[in-house]
């Protein structure tokens, strides 16, 4: 076949294969499809999906309430004195020889804690707030990762669905061609049956990938707390990279896992301080007033002090020291886990980027539509047999679908790398 004939065949098939090539990364995404009556419509790209996860997802609301719950304990921790004043009254006879006279006494006393107990209790609350914040950030990080993964899988399923629609269109054309050639005596009934089988396979693939797209969109609705009837229009394409969380080097100490371990260690140290503070005595100060029938008035100042002989906060201190040893070990493990996770995901991302770029280097992106069109044209012109066309078509389809799979793997690796860095949405 001459070059002019090849160019003509490619042009003739262009209209047939437009859906295959319309989802390129450098072209604008189509507008959101019209939803049915009463169904809300929402357009999402990756950035807006992550922002919605941060602000509107059900787990994000739970995260905020957990932090408020931890912060509310500060009110009790900062109360000083920790006990209320005690008002007591006494009434009874005062016996002097054979005489007895009624006597009334009233006392007011207040106990004050010595040692830095308020500071220790406040430090425990600070650690609890830090732990709740770190745990909330970790939960949000996991949620954002799930949202990003579901979003990229939805983009992949949409691209696969577009290819499946085009492949089914090509299969219909092959059936028509085989039927005409059989009527002309240039093909057999077996050729027609093979073409019809190829069409059935293409149709089944389209139906299956459409279900996969609906599953991914349904997962997005669940993660973002959307109603089941919300129509989601995806913005962006699978060819677009996932932006890194930050261009600056990762500080492992800022990762939620490390921050949570540090907060646990801080709480343990505060418990040790509280145990030491409990070894100090309590000081009681008060005043007492007494009077009797003879109008003798007595005013006394009172002073009391506890003797920390048996209970000296040793239980609180022992638990705090054990907790500190465990928290120190967990902190070291968290630092190693974050560093190892970052190194692993960075290596995997580079490998998957190389795998995806292999299709670009070999022209896999631009050759699929042209080659299938040329093969179809060659069949119609009698230059190739139906079997050869089907074999070539299957190879080209497998190559294109593998390209999409490699792109998805790259996008998921980029998501792993983004969140291994502890990157917030």
C-alpha cells in the first residue's frame, strides 16, 4: 500500500475513532452531563475533591469534635484550688462541773495543693490535645488518600469506558464489513461469526467497565458524604500528574505518626511530673468561731497539713515511667517507618513513571487509533484477512489498555508518595 493510500485510510477512520483520542491530557475536559430531574450535579477535580474531604466529609467533622473534647479537659485541669471550701458547724453542751451550757461552733477551711500539680495536669491536657490533633490529621490523611485513589480510579474507568465505546463501534463496523464480504463471496460464515464474537466481547467489556466507573463514583460519594443521587462530573484526565504535597524536603517530625508518638511521650512525662507533685503535702487553712451561753466568743485560726506517708503518687509515677518507655520505643519506630515509607514510595514512583513513559517513547499513544483505522481500511479493501485484522486489533487494544493501566499505577504511586510525605490536602 502506498503512503498516499495510508494517509487516506487514516483520515477516513478519524471520525470513527474520535472518542479514543478525545481524552488527551492537553485538551479541556467536557462539561458536566445534565443530571436527571431532582438530582444534584457536582463537578470535581482532584483538588476540589481533597478540599471537600478536608471540610465536609463525615470523618472530618468527627476529627474536629475529638480535638474539642480533648481541649475541654483544660477547664478542669486549671481549676485551683482543686477542692471546694468546707463549712462545718458544731452544737453541744459545755460541761463545767455540774453545769452544762449550750455551745455553738462554726468553721470554714480550705485545702491547697502544694507542688506543681496544676502545671502537670495542664501538660497532660496539652499532650492529649496534641495527640488528638495528630490522630485527626492521620485520619484525614488516610481519608484524603482514599479520596485521591478513588478519584484516579474513576478517571481510569472513564478513560477505559471511552475506549470500550470506540472499540465496540469498530467491532460493529467489522461485523458489517464481514457480512458484506460474505454476501459478495469474499468471506465465509465463520468470518462473520468470529466478527460477531468479537463484537459481543467488546460490548461485554464496555458494560463491565461502565460498572467499574459507577463503583468508583459511588465510593467517592461515600467518602465525601454525598447523597447517592448526586451526579459527579470528573475534571482532569489520567494523563495529569498528581501534584506533590510540598516541594520542600520532608521533615519526619511533622508527620502525623511521629507527632502522635511525641504527644504520647509528652503525656507520659507529664504523668511522671504529676506523680512527683503528689508526693508534696496538702496545706489546709481555716478559721473557727465558737460561742456559749455566757456569751464567750472564741475565734481560732486553723492550719493542717497532710503527711504523704502511704500515698505519695507512686502509682501515677510508675505508670508514667512505664508509659514513657513504651512511647519512646514507639517514637523511634514511627520515625523509621516514615523514613522507610518515603524511600520506598519514591523508588516505586520512579519505576512506575519509567514504565508509563515507555509507551510515550514508543509512540503507543498516537499509534493506536491510526493503526486500528488502517487495519480496518485494509480489510475493507481486501488487503488483509479478517483474522489478521482481528489479531492486529486485539494487540493494539491490549497495548492501549496496558498504557492506561500503567498510567493508573503511576498516579496511585504519586498519591502514595504525596501522603508518605505527610502532605495535607
